[in-house]
C-alpha cells in the first residue's frame, strides 16, 4: 500500500467561516482526521458552540478560537498577530468566510462590504501569515471560490474597485449585488493564480475551489426576496458536507496531486472563465489590492 507523503493529521489548520455551512462541515471532517484547528470567528457564542460540535464529533479534537471581524483590517492584523503568537507553526490556511450584501455598505476602512469580506480579508490575512506558512516548509493556502465567478462577465472593474456601479441597479437576480459577488469570486481565483506564481520555490502551495450550489444560511440577511430566492435554490443544492469535500481533499491530499495556483471542483482541477485566466489582470489585481490596505 502506497504511503501518503502528506496528511493533515497533526497539522495546524486555520479556517475562517467555520461556525456554519461549508466551513463547519470541513472543520468537523478535518477534526476527525486529526488536524489541530484554529477557527476565526466574529461571534463568541457561535465560536463556543462550534467548539462543542467539533469535540462531539472528535473527542480528542484540539481547537483554538480567535476572534476577529473580517470587515475590519485592524481586526485582521490583530488576529494574525494572535495566531503567530499562539502556535509555533502554521501548516494550512483556509480562507472560507464569505458574504453578499444587497445594499451598498462600506466598512470602517471605506471599502465596499462584499469586496472587503470576500476578497480583501483573505488577501490581507494570507499576506500577514505568509512567513508562518513558509516556515512550515510545505504549507497550503485554500480559498473558497465559486462557479458564481462567471457572473462577472466583464472581469474585474478596476476603474470602480469599490463597486458603486454595481449598486446603481440593485436587482437581485440580474446583476447589481450578484455581479458584485461574482467579481469577488473571480478575484478569489485570480488571487490564487497570482499567489501560486509568487509562491514558486517556497514550498507553499495555493488552491481555490468551487463547492457547488450548497444549502447553507448564505444570503439570509438581505431581505425577503433574497431569502425566497435561496429557499428555491436549496431544492437543487448540495449538503454542506458535499460542498466541503473538495476543501477537505485539498487540505489532506497528497501534495503531488495538487497544482499550485489552480481552481478545483469535485476533487478535480478545472478551467475557470476566460476572465480568470488573465495573468496580467491577476497581477494588476494584486497590486491594486495592496493599495487598498
């Protein structure tokens, strides 16, 4: 029987968005496989409940809780420092937290909210923890993207990174916030591709994935129409456990099976939209994202 050269057992794994949905399903499976988990959560009560769930499914589970608001760059700086001070190494970073805001809202940093949570938060957290990941010798960075990136048919609006144009026609189904969400998911894929190029020779790999249409609590705080839409979509949705399969696979697979900088679905490397396959645009996105920090 062939021995795996990589296993998540005993590895230290940081995951955002682990208190519900795909993140919780992934955290449960990773705990069962012996990973040491650090969950980043905004709500202390939800974090405490998540720890209880993880210990219920894996009695010997080791779980650290870090509190942070992913809309706040200062909070992300603070949690990164706390992570660096709490554990001697970091093996896997999972950027899973995500949201979509129907109304145009900005963070304390003046950044549009969907862009801040879905793109800039993982971008900043990854940069702040990069040295820790490189020290592990073979770290991994996994980001939850989406088939929804194809909604951004015209690519990233570099002339309007704060997305004001998307909210001029805020129709839930035909554009507006949906297009904005698609932009952020496209940014996840482009960020991963550029990250993979920048990580060459470091031993750290990067990947992102499409979990498919998953039945979660996503988009439940955006009004009655959003809730109704998601209720209909749930009839055709996967379970969170099914949606988390590729995430867990990326965290626990033999490293030789992974291609850094790539996009995956159903445990296979797939080709994203043409807009996501633009290295010049990905480099530009990286540089402009740094300017937003």
